[in-house]
């Protein structure tokens, strides 16, 4: 709380100061623009550098945020919902007018490291430049080469819809002062090269903490909290450090499989926002995924959390009928569809979390339709079950499968998630 108050006071002071300076006609709000360069010729780039850039773009998940549903790759226009309004991602194809085709590499580097556009305007941190700021120059060079050799797409970005005062880009000067501290990541000589590579990727390009770390009300991440859990698009992003709620300890190999394929037989499937991450990581360099797995495994607790077993008293007959009649077709022992390839529900982290959020999200929305047949699929039940039934099934799983104390206000959470979910078009 003290931290929050300090931030508020600091911010108010900054806003005041900036407003005064602006009145004085000062132009400190905008850094001087970088003169656009003519679009670099594609053949100027070494194909090896372009290939490396492709793998790095997969680690940075650029396409997931910079591609609108059904739209051209990297042409932008995806709506990102923030507590302050809607921000649309930019077109980062090399189109000279609508994209970044006229950007020099210096302009690109400044956007990635400082969150400043070519004309000196501040970019919103919905674009995770606070993580990208720690990237090595060689990796930025490769990303630039990759982006500049894509097919240009002429497509303008829709205007952002942000509440006042957040629509004033110059206020981000204050945000950057508070939260942009791009200290270089120094190698730890006592750790393996893979561990060091993994930490570097996690804390920079892969921006895992953008979802897996807590954020304050100004959406800044507090680095001291580490990967102790956060929120993303209405889902909980579980802790990946010693606070991990996973009922079974994650090993390096299991993490590597999960990150590459989105499912791991002893844990579960990436169902929510994590699915876009694992889909993208699938195209990353195997060494880089391995390095990330090595680093994350080193943060995990020595043993899974211990809980005194909970013996449920309530029978929950409706939920039992649904679970044994509907869910067991896939989740039951020897279920024909599951083919015993999918993890048992007992292994699910979602059932262990402090909040029922992810369990309800999975129940309501299922797993996204697979791209290939071997991928897991689960239908969403939001249109089939009532809110009361969804709440009872979630509580049933918590009590009878995870053997944990009941969640509170489960029905309220179902209502909340239904209200958050945009109606199907
Ligand atoms: C979490 C979503 C997200 C991810 C991941 C992401 N971006 Fe963005 N990016 C955005 C948003 C949103 C904006 C627009 C910000 C604004 O309007 O101020 C943006 C803006 C940019 C810009 C500025 C473009 C301009 O015209 O001003 C560049 C360059 C960029 N991103 C490159 C990348 C690259 C390269 C990657 C992958 C390494 C990446 N982004 C990953 C969300 C994302
Ligand atoms: C068509 C098959 C199918 C049906 C029917 C189905 N599921 Fe699933 N479900 C899956 C698959 C596949 C997964 C992903 C693999 C896994 O985690 O077991 C999954 C995942 C889950 C998870 C998340 C596990 C994790 O990864 O953390 C929960 C919770 C869940 N299902 C509950 C239910 C409930 C409750 C029902 C019934 C209302 C149900 N499922 C019906 C196939 C199905
Ligand atoms: C866009 C937000 C986002 C980003 C970025 C992200 N994650 Fe996740 N992650 C989630 C969410 C949300 C879940 C849980 C629900 C789900 O399946 O989507 C999750 C689940 C996980 C899990 C499963 C944990 C468990 O115990 O079940 C692992 C492991 C994981 N993420 C690792 C990573 C790593 C490593 C990175 C960086 C390379 C990363 N995540 C980046 C949002 C994100």
C-alpha cells in the first residue's frame, strides 16, 4: 500500500511538472525524431541473420500481438484491452507508409529499447519494451533483418480508445521514469551457459514476466517480485518460481515439452493466453527453448506444496452427474477420446490455484480448436451449462479431484468471467 501511495504522489507530481513544462512551450515530452531512412533493400540482409531473426521473433511472440484475427501476419490492428482503454498494435511489416518500411535500424532499436516511435512519440507499454530493452544488440539486428524482409502490407492501425488522461502519450515519460530500468543482464559464472541464456531470454525478449509477474495499478511490473504470478486477459498466469502451485514438480524436460507443444502429460495443457505463447515458441530454436526450461526449472520449489487433505462433505449430485456423464468421456480412466495421452485432472495446476478463475475459464471456453489433429481439444461449456452448474462443477473438481478446501464466491466468478467475455460475433 505504501508503495502504491508513493507511486500516486510521484505520478501526480510528475504530471504537474510536465504540464508546467508543456505550458512553457518546452518540448521535452517528445524526443527528437529520427530521420526516416529509405527502406533497406531486402537483399542487403544476410539470410542467416534473417533466419535467426525468425526464431527470435517466435521467442518474442511478435506475431501474436501484431496480427489481427484473420488479418495479414504482422500487419497489426489487434485490440489489446487494458484497464485504461483499448490499444491497437501497429503494423510492423515493411510497408513504407503504414508499417515500419521507412525506419532506420536506429529508429527500430529506439522503439524496442526505449518505447519511442520514429517521430519521438512515446509508445504504450502494452508493447513490452520494458522487457525488450534488455536485449543484446545482435538479437535486435536479427529481428530488424527479419521484419524488413517480410511482405509489406498496406493497412493502417485503428486509432486507440484510451480514457483521459491516459490518451496523452507524453505522460509515459513518467511511467518510463518509474518502471523502465533496463539494467543489462550479467552472466552468472557459477551457472551453465544454458541457464544464463535462459535467464536472459526470460527477462528480455520472451517477456514471461509481462504475464507471470504481479503488476501495480499503473501496470508497471515490480522486478523484485520475480515470476510470482500475475494476470493476463482474464486468466491467472501461475507463479513459475518457488511459489508455483503445480501439484507435481515441473522438471526441465517437462517444461521444454510444454513450452514447445502446449501440453505435457504430467501437468496439463496451455488453454488460455499461454496457448499463443506455446504456439509461437514451437518455431523457436530448440536450444533457446531448452535454455528457458533450464532457467525456469531452477526457480521452482524443491518439492510441490503440501496441503492437508480435504474430505468434502457436500455431495454435489448435479455436478457429479455432469462430470461422470459428460466430462468422463474424455477425462475418465480409459476414456476413449483421451487415449490416456492427456494428463489426469488431478495434475492440473488450475485446480490448485487460490482462485477458481482458470478452472472456470477452461470450463466455459474449453481449449482452442487445434491446428493439427494430435493437439488436445475440449469444447467450451458456456452455452451448454448454466452459471450455477458451471460453479458447481468447478467446486466439485476442487473438492473431489484436487481434495482442496472450497474456493469462495465461485458463482460470482462465473458471472464476472461471463461479463468479461465479449459476445460471439
Ligand atoms: C503483448 C503484445 C505485444 C507483443 C508481444 C509485441 N508487441 Fe509490438 N506493439 C504492441 C502494441 C500494442 C504496440 C502499439 C503501442 C502504441 O500504440 O503505443 C506495439 C508497437 C510496436 C512497435 C512500434 C511501431 C510503430 O509504428 O510505432 C514496434 C517496432 C514493435 N511493436 C515491434 C515488436 C516486435 C519486434 C515484437 C516481438 C519481438 C513485438 N513488437 C511484440 C504490442 C506487442
Ligand atoms: C472432448 C473431450 C473433452 C471433454 C468432453 C471435456 N474435456 Fe476437459 N480437457 C480435454 C483435454 C484434451 C484437455 C487438455 C489436456 C488436459 O489437461 O487433460 C482438457 C483440460 C481440462 C482441464 C484443465 C486441465 C489442465 O490442463 O490444467 C479441466 C479443468 C477440464 N478439462 C475439465 C473438464 C470438465 C469439468 C469437463 C466436463 C464439463 C470437461 N473437461 C470435458 C478434453 C475434454
Ligand atoms: C500473454 C501472457 C503470458 C506470457 C507472455 C507467458 N505466459 Fe505462461 N501462462 C500464462 C497463463 C495465463 C497461463 C495459465 C493459463 C493458460 O493455460 O493459459 C500460463 C501458464 C504457464 C505455465 C504452466 C504452469 C502450470 O503450473 O500449469 C508455464 C510453465 C508457463 N506459463 C511458462 C511461461 C514461460 C516460460 C513464459 C515465457 C517464455 C511464459 N509462460 C509467457 C500467460 C503467459
